[in-house]
C-alpha cells in the first residue's frame, strides 16, 4: 500500500445544533451572547432529548467548541452553574437507576461473560443487518469515536502510580501510539468516508438521539469531575472489556455486507487492541486503584453499571427503531452515494 | 529502549500472555506473524479465531437455550 503524507486540512469548527426544548434553547442562547438561562433543570426528563443536548453542548466547549462561539465561554460562571444543575439531574437519575454495590470482581465477571444468542445491535448487524443500518450505526457511534479516548484523558492527572501508567499506555494505543494517521478517531473517520459519511467532527450532532448524547455525556461528566474518577475508570473498563467480541461481530457484519478495508480494518484493529486493553484495565488499572483506596470500589462499580445501562438504552432504542423499519437517528441519513 | 530494561512478559493466568512489542511470532508450521503493537496478547488457550493473537475467545460462555 502506498500512502502519501496528507496535506494539512483546516477544518471549520462544528456549527451549533438545533434546540430540542427550553434547556437546550437556553444554553444555545447564552452561547450566542444571550443572557444567563432563566429556566431550571429541575423536573426535566434526565434522559430526554432536551437535557441531554443542553449538557452535550456545555461539555463541547471543553473539547472543540463551536463556530462563532467565544472560547472563553468554557469558563463562564453562568454556563457552569447551569451545567451543574443539568448534571445534578442526570447524575441523580443514574444513581437511582443502577443497583450499586462494591463488588468489582463480580461486575467484571458479568462483563466478560459472553452469552450465546444474545440480542443486541452488533449481533443483529452480524446476522442480518442491512447496509443502511450499518451506516446508521457508524453515524450513531461517531459522537464518541471522533473523540475516542478524549473524555478518559481528563482522568490522567487524578490517578497515580501503576493505575496512571497503565491507563496512559491504553490511551497511547488509542491515540495511534504516536502516529496521527493511526489514531483510532482517524481510523473511524476513514471508515466514515469509505461508507459515504462525513468525517467532520460534530456533523451528526443534530441527527444523534438522546441515547447517544447520554453515553458521551456520562464520559464527560465522570472525566471532568475528580470526585467521579472511580466512575470514569469503571466506564472505561466497560468499553475495553466488551469491545473485542462486539468488534469481531462487526468485522463479520462488514465482510458479509462486502464493505471496504477501512471498515473491516477499524473493527479488526479493535478485536486485537482491546484484548490487550482488557488485561491492562483489569490488572493494571482497577486492581492497583482499588488496592490503594478501597473506597474507590463502589465508584468503579457505579461507573460500570451506569455505562452498561446507557449502552443498553442505546441498544434498545436502535433495535426498536430498526424493528419497525425506521431510522434510529433523529434525522435520517441521505442515501449512500 | 535502554539495554538495561528487560522485556516484560505477563502471564495473566485466566487469559493471554502479554508480551511487550513489537514482536515476531514464529509458528510450528513455519509461518511468521508480526505484531507492531506496544503490547501483544498471545493466545495460549488455542481458541482464538486470530491465533496466535488473543481475541478474548477464552472467556466463559454462558449456556442459553437460544442458539445463534
């Protein structure tokens, strides 16, 4: 294979999304130079479109920002106070929806047990998924994969010793081990282009349902709050422990559908990489973290359970929509070129 | 890598053997597999569909009535 160094591309920052209710409208208004939000988050649906989009937009200021929005608004006291009220509603709902506990070993055991015949998006795509469904799945996943490893990078300075060194080794791998063209976010972008999708950061924000936004919001929430560092590690563990078998099913799906090398390659890479990451997360990150501070166990378990809950909610949403022959996106994708 | 730093090989016990890479793996049938990763997970249970690279096939599989 011959490759040439890509010319540097100046990318436009993402456009602000469309509001989905009073909370997201208030945040967007503030970002456009308006006054502090007059609405409150109390009583809002914690997993609903409006609250999740409002929270997502608040967090994006810490990642890439938006076109036409002042970068300094990242630290606007009005915006941070509003974000805090959104986070409180979301976090309380998550804590109320999971069983909790502090048995890390039992949580890990349930995550790494494969149930044959299990239902789920990757199982469906492997068996009988259609090309349009595969494209939708990739568009849905782009909210995370185009910033793959970024939310987890926030936790690095909050860890120490073996756990820190091990987490950085996994992050290093996610970031292409020093090679920009091999960053997992870049490999995902290459797959999007191969599938006729836009690889621009934020291109599918308006199309992303609340279930997608909630998953990424939980990573940002746990990443940005030091008090939730254990939960962030638990969330990270869920991604790394469940990725290999799911990725193997997506390799099979892509091959069955006759999709291209970037698509097969992205998931094949994750089969092997995450088999390593699983071991590093279990023995290199979680074990020393909990050994050093046993109080972390309950936080790690919470992070695992919350991440699993949000992943299940997304899966149920997608399978319900596809089961009725409709798009799982807020707005249907244009047909493949 | 400094010459004083030994390669680390981690035997996980319930999973693969982790080897600091990049590594070349010579198999008994004469084939050679190259892994460029910083750490390679070598399959030792022989169940991997990507043998000699681990694909997590060593995991416990729960029995259910439904078959895929």
